[in-house]
């Protein structure tokens, strides 16, 4: 069964460092998403991406964040200068269409900022 | 904007007992509703969804949920749980028009004891 894969599963970084989280969405999907979950809190929407551009983003997704689809398979989230409050589980998801909101998620990448 | 409240952060239950996980939503427009499940070390996967039609929705693994528009609820139920149902359960809502991006709750941890 096709699945969304994310790497790394866990990354520890120092405050101020750049981090890139990688995702390989399901191959025939067209819509890509990043969500995050700070421990004990809600799963929060960060950004959606369609047709090689951001289609929607939340207020969390400020200038420190960027997304890219560098080739036909990868979808990356970059945090330019990490802060302590960026520590969270980051989930990548993809969907075939936007109409019904059914997303397929990866296992998540846990980011710990020290 | 829409929002989701999952009233219980943790629900412990004995095997073969019934369970209900509560979800209330807030939205000024019509919505689609979802329950996702996350088993340990896995990504979120869709358990069931309400798009339209019958308010009682059946999903995988014997789960069902009922959409109650007047109470703005979408509670998840199972008449008899198994140890393997131990997981994190997320309720989500998306608008039926415009952005279909789901908004998630904080999750409810279902712990099934033998």
C-alpha cells in the first residue's frame, strides 16, 4: 500500500540552527501539507502546497518557514533559525484531491530544539 | 474559521467494554467531519468520515460516529474494544466550500486494559 514517508524520525538541534524535514508523498497525489503538534496540544495546520506553490498557510507559517518540492518526489519543510518553541512533531500529508479533505499522513518527524 | 474540541485527553477502558470518544466542533458554515487514528510509531490514518447523507457513519475496525448538527458533535463509538484499539484518536473538521483543509483537535488517547 502506498504511504507517505518522512525523514528524519527524530532530530535534535541547537537553537538558531537551520533544519530541513523531508517527506515523500504518495506518488499520484497532488496536494501536500505540513502540520505540527506541540506536545499535549492540537495538531496545527502549517501550510498546503499545490501546483508548485503554497495554496494556503496559517499564521504559524512565518518567514522562518519555507517549503519546497525540489524534484518530482520530495516535499521539504525548512525552518531557517530554530527556536525552542519549534520543538514539536511535524507531520507531512498528501491527498489526491482537495474536495473531501481526506489526507494521508506520514509517521512524523520529532524536532527537539535545545 | 472552524475549531474542534476533544473533551477528553485520555480515556482508559477495559477490553470488551464500550467506549465513546467525544468531539465537538464550531463552524459558521457547513462542514465535513473526520476521525483519524494514530497507532504507536505510525502516521495518522482515516478511521471514518461524514460528508453528507446518513448521520451515522461506519468506519474501519468496528468504529462508528454520529453527526449531530444541533449539538455540533461527532462522537466516536465502539461497542466492544480490543487491546489493539489502543491509540491516539483525532477528530477533524473542514469546510464544505473553499478551503477543505482539515482542522484537528488535540487528540484523545484511548488506553485499553486487559
